[in-house]
């Protein structure tokens, strides 16, 4: 055997040994996970929609995994504190993030995030979506989306759109709608969802683009009108409301909720978590009902599909933010 041949043979043998050594570790990680409590980080204060869905999921997931799912609220810096904590955690499946739409809008709004959402995280699953709706004051003379669009085009900038603050999801949805429909509204920022909805209820503003949940009580009481819902098809949550697409505007968006792990988390652990959440949705009718009660619908899908969604959603909002002139830091 020549020296060259010997070196090739040695490298081949070493590679084979490495494969044999790592295969049992992968199987071991899958078969023993989890062996202790799992932390599910919520980068918001307690009580909001992300927190509620995280606690619902945590309860159901802990029953299947046989370990507690401890929901920890880590609000601050526009979700950056909690998100960064997970990005820097050990990639062992014991620290997860309950991400939402701000996860993919953040990169377009801030140039100084201490993490990269594609590089530093491993997508697990989209748990649910809560579609956006277009809500107008009950006294509005617009009863359909085409009527509102026509009215807006007569006097660009005359109609007012309430938001939860600059760069909030309702602000971005409003801007995207304007770009798709060729309209122009005056954006009016408020300090949160309650004041923004109240402004439209009182007639102080003409419209708001919330998700389904905060709208439902006012819709049922007849205090507002919903002109359209931004789901791909009509929603069971508001079955009589036409989609934007049905009325000529290709707007499909809202607030999503999903689980991500630190990058380099073993694929076997990611797949295990994904399959358990899918099983919950398939087998637990109470879980689906509680999601619906939160104004959301189960999404599901594979980790790969979630990863593709994150990439596409991030790029979509970067474009909306750039074209609308919303200032990033």
C-alpha cells in the first residue's frame, strides 16, 4: 500500500467510525428527551394573546411529554430581551421561544437586533394564526370593502386608520392594504389595542386592522362593522364575513404564533416537538376549541415549512416597511 493509498484508507475508516459514534447519540437524544422541565419563553408581559396561547400549548404539551412546560414571561425592548435569551440558550430542547408576528417584522424595523432570526433559531412549528380584519365604525357609510376603497380614492389621506403604535402589526397591515389597494389613509397611532379600538368605536377614527379576537365582542354587540377578513378562505370565527381576496384585494395576513428553538437543536428533538403538537391538534378537541376562543385557528406543518414561512414573511414586511417609509432604528 502506497503512503497516498494509506492516507485515503485511514480517512475513510475515521469517517465510518465517526458515523457509528454519532448515530447512537442521536438515538439517545431522541429516546431520553425530555428528562427535565422545559422553559417556554414568552417575550411579552402576562395576559396577552401570545401568553395565553403559550400557556394553553404548554399545558397540553407537558401532558404528552411527561415533563412540566414552564412558561416564563421575559418582556422588554420590543420582544428583544426574551428572544435574545433563547438565541443564546443551549441547543438542547429545554429552552424554547413562543414567537409571533413581531419575530418577522422586527428585522425590518430595527437594524440593531442582537440576533438573526434565520441563523440563530431552529423553527419547530406554527401553532396558530389569527387573521386580521378590517373594522369600521358602525355609522360608516361604507358597508363593503369596494365601497371603502372607492371612498378612500376620492380623497386620499382623508380617512383615518387607528394603529397600536408605529410599527405595530395593525399599522403594518394597514400599510400593506394601502399598497395593495392603491389607497392612502392617515395613520393615527395609539398606545395599544384598547385605545385604538375605542377610537374606531367612538368614531374618532374611521377604521382599525386588529385580529379577530379583540373584534368579536364589538361585532356581536353591533358596535362595529367588519368589512373583510385577511384569511385565505372564510373563517369559521366569522363565517359571514368575506375575505379580502373575495373582494378584489389579495391580502392574507394576521398574527401568527409559533415555537422556535435555538439554532443547532438536534433535528430529532425538533421533530419530536413538532409531532407532539400535531398530535395534540389531531386528538384534543378541547385544545382546538380554546384556540378558537382566543380568535385563532390551528396552523401546523413541518419545521421546514415554518422555516420557509419565516423567510418569506420577513422579506414581505421588510418591503412594506421600506415602501411606507416607517423609520427603523
